């Protein structure tokens, strides 16, 4: 009798433990940028909000700075189920489908207002494309406007001939080709090291990445070209999402929508601060010269033509929706 009771209680106890374990879901979330980067801070807040709103049922562990997967491996990791959720930069995948490069086209959308319109115009196509890959976009947030960083002064595109140029996407490589520079793809997490070893001497990115990577140690010139605002996106595996109960899904979506609003706001608010920090740390900060501006515009015109050609009717529809 005693033994049977013991067995019964043991079974019940085991049942309860199993239940409470299965009620908590743990997700790994690789991201590509430094822990102190504004995107990462926003994502860390998002994970904390999800924890709270789901009453601890969904725990998301953020692995920043490419520590779990390198920035350019994260999409495949989420698609393949090695991670349930992760952060990508859309433009990094423009070789897979040029629609991913919509917000990397130079001078298509150059302010936060325009970037917001472009984000809305491109969203249906990107959501559909990613859904076919078993991925769902939870939110996306732009980087500040992109300018040119260089070790040497740049007065026109001719000054970039032969210069080793760091790229983070197919389109930032394409710019290098069009101005006769030598493109080298390097993720943000490795930018400081690439500069220190002299692997690259010029690149386009935001003041945010210039600040995060303390580029002023090697690079002395920043030309605030405000050429485009590329977006990062947080993707979740649809399968992992579907496995959550409804209240947890709702908590996740609510936290995601708040993270998008918060991220856009902090990106825009910090833009000025980042550029100021470049100057404070000894960099020459200026607008591009008229000659450089004209050269960059030519590059932009070529690239929008190329983007339209490769995206066809879908690209045209996005452009029409954007210009409406
Ligand atoms: N920073 C990222 C992408 C765009 C940006 O501003 C980078 O340089 O990799």
C-alpha cells in the first residue's frame, strides 16, 4: 500500500514537473551588432518585454555581436531551425532576391519620413517572400542615414579609385565597383579589426556604426551623404511561432510592435549625437563636395536602374506605392 502510494505521488510529482517545463519556451536570438548598439539595446528591451508580458512563459536569450551566428548566417540559421528568432539586415540578402535590397538603393529614400514610406511600400512583397521561406517579420528598424567614411579626403569619386572599400551588402559592393574601388565584404562586428589591420580604408555606413566601432582611430573623414537608410529586421521561424499558445503569440506581437516604434524613434533621435561624436573624436565631418555629390548621384541613378531591371514588375509596383 505504502509503496503504491509512493509510486502514485512520484508519478504525480513527475507529471507536474513535466508540465511546468513544457509551459516555458526558450528561444535563442542571434544578432549581428554590438551589445551597446541601439538596435541591440532595442532588441534586449523587446526580449525583456516578452518575458514580462508572457509571465515568463517565453524566454528569449539575445546573443549579440555575431557571437552565436555571424550576421550574414542568421537568416539561414532561423530558416533551418538552429535558432528560433534572429536579427538580419534586409540588404544583406539582395543577391538572394533583389527585393531585399530595396532600402539599399542610394538616394531612393534619404530621410526618416521617406524611409517610413518606403518601408510601408516594400512590406507586402518582403512579407510574402519571407513567408515562403517559413519566416515571419516581427519588426524592422532603420539605421541612420549612410555617409562616406575615409582615411583620406575624398573630393570626388576619382579619389576612391583603387581604395579598399568595406561593404556590408551586395549594393555597397556595387558602389565600390561603380567608383573603381575594391570591395571587401566585412560584417560590422569585424570592422574595427579590418581597419586596424589596414584591410580597408573607406566605406559607407551610418554614424551609429562609426561610433560603435570607434572608427576615428584609423579614419579621419566623414562625408554626410545621407544616401539611404537600410533596415534591420527581426525574423521569427513561423514554426516556432505557431508552437506558442495564443496569449504568448499576442504578447510577442505586442512587444514587437512597440519595439518597432521605439527603434525608429531612437534611430532618428540619435542620428545627430552619432555624427557629433565623430567630430568630437577628431574626425573631419562635412557635407560631400558638389563634385562628389554629382558623382554619387550618377551612381544612384545607375543603381536604381539596375534594381528596377532585376526586380521587374514587383519593383515597379513598390516604387509606384512609394511615390503615391
Ligand atoms: N551599419 C551597418 C549596416 C548599416 C549601418 O549603418 C553596418 O555598417 O554593417
